[in-house]
C-alpha cells in the first residue's frame, strides 16, 4: 500500500527516557545505533534522514558519542535522497526545545515572539504536523512536537509501535485529510 507520506517524524528517545532503568536505556540506545546504521535500506527506499534533539555540543545533551556518530553518518549518507524525509527525535523533548529556542533568543537580544521562537527550534524547516499518532493505547499527548503539532488532529491507536500497521497509518492519514478539509 503506497501512502505518499512526504515527512515522517518519530520519537526515538525522549529527554525523559534517561530516567528509565540503565539496562533499558542501553537496549534502546543499541536499537537506535542499528536503526541509523541501515543506510543501504534507507538509500534503496530514497529516504532522507534528519534528526532533532538537544544539540550534541550542548552541556545538557546526553546522547552517547557512538549514537551521535551513527546519526551524523545516516544524515550525511542519505542527504541526497529525494523521497520521504524521516526525522528521528532523539534526546528530544518539546518543552526542552522551546526553552532552548527562548534562551537562544534571550542571548541574542532578539524579541521573543511566536515567529522568532519558531525560527530557533531545533529544525525550523521541519514540516508542520498534519496528524499526530499516539500508539500503545495511550490517550494522552506526550512531550512530542508540541509547537509543530498545534492544530493537528491526534490519532490514537491501540497497537504498540512495532505492531502499528500500514492500515493504522492509512487511518491516521485519512483523519488528517478530513481535518484539512474541515474549515476551522
């Protein structure tokens, strides 16, 4: 089933995930190193990888160097691809992102406005969210793309992420299309 998704942003690891048990954190970090290492598969699918999260050089950044290298390599090795853009949010929290943008503006002496905050987010060019998908039967919004998803419908799914199907995604896309065609 071809769904024609141009941009997909997934929550890889949140700023809040660092408080999980050490063993679980190590397991998740290992999975991400493997994910970012699937360059041939991403290139075959013409997928361009991007990343958002606390900047690696930031004092508060916690992403281990081996994951940083894997992320940087995936971005570099897929940058010429023209198909779907896959953005992975890693060591990411929306509230942290917004605070980072406000601090950047404060330091620069620029006025803090909605437009200036938007221009200082981790990736100001990130496409607006058309639909926010929440998996695993959760019926709450987490700390994910709060700024970018303003006004977007939320699709709640019972399936956990690994079991989330193309049919589930088609339902979420249909929700986004219905919302886009409804006047506000």
